[in-house]
């Protein structure tokens, strides 16, 4: 009896999973917006699914989320991370979500070894916050890929994070998909229920799109020099810093694809980018 046929793409994925073939994974910046995106079918979740469907299945996913801020740098190293519901005021259906992906202690250890800029603490008491699982649930609903997180040291400037992220490039060569999850424009204090977009939202977001496309990393790292628009668009930088991780992880030859480039409630940019 003949074995079932297998596509070249499936064969490649098997080889990657088994460590028999090296493939350079892309880097994703995901504008994650509301946690409700985890359980909704909308233009944003469809954009995330479409990108995931284009990719070779990764050996693991490393997520850098706007929602894990620490003093110092930490990496989740547990074999089975919990699902963290770090929000309030949403329907019970959202709190009932459990994203039961395994962790990746081996890649967590590798990450700690690659980072020389600072000591990295292996942390067992976090898990997967909504900046991670609300994006990965639409992308990889089977939760069959190991997931681990790297924290963002809130005491350090953007330039520090840019240099630290560069040290993680080797993970791309080892089959790890690195997903940075935040929002380029994120001002919850000025949300509009009529969804009319502020001029400064569009101005800042479009500047960033231009800088991303032209690989002007210096201008992105120094976003705070863009005056009033930057002050409104990035009142605090925890959602912007994941973009800085993404650009630092890229190479000049990586193709750049911008998707989901639209706005929610006037003051949130949902723009996402695939590098590579």
C-alpha cells in the first residue's frame, strides 16, 4: 500500500521541526489592539491568519509583548506556560480562553545565552499575556507550537532595546518565529467611539510606515523627536518598543510587507509588518 502523498512544503516543515534543515524565519510586528481580537473574525485577525498560512511552521515562537514590563530582562522558561487574562471589563467568553501551547525551556536557555548586554533571568511565574495569546490564537489556533516570552525592561531607553534585540538574530536561523506585539499608535486616553481618526494618529503612523519601508531605523528609534504627533501617539512607549525589537532583528535583504494598516477608535494604529 502506497504511503499518503506529502507536499514539498510539508516535507520542508517536517525537516525543520526535526532539525534536519535550517530555514531563516521572518520577524513579525503585530499591531494587536483590543484583546477581543482573539475571539473575533475581523480584518485584523484575517490578516494575521493569512501571514501565518504563508510561513513554514516554526519550531517555536518567541513573543516580545507590550504587556510584560519588568525591571531587568526576563525570559519565560517553564514547560507549560499559563494563559494570563491581564485585562478587565470584557465578556466572560474572553476570560474563558485558554491557549495551551507548550513552553520552550531549551530556546529560553538559548536566548539567555545569546544576550550578552545584560543578565537574563529565567522566570517561571509569568506565562502568556494577552499581547501574546490574543495574536497567536487566530494565527495558530491548534496551539501546537511552543511559545516563550521575553520581557521589556521599562527602565531602559529605546536605543538599548534596539541593541539588545540585535543579539537575538541567530534565533531566526534556528527556526524560531519572533513576534513583537504592540501598537505603533496607542493612546487609550483619547479613544473615540465615533472612530474618527485624529490628524496626529495618521501623521505619526504614516511617518513610521515611511521609515519602515526605507529602513530608517535611526528615525524610528528616535521617534520622540517628531514633536507633537509623537507626544500624542506614544504617550508611554511600552506598545511602541516592540516595533524597535522587530526592526533590530532584520537584515537589509529582508523583504518588507505592511498589512492591517488602518485605525481603531481614532487613536490606535493596527498596522502590522512582516520582515523577511
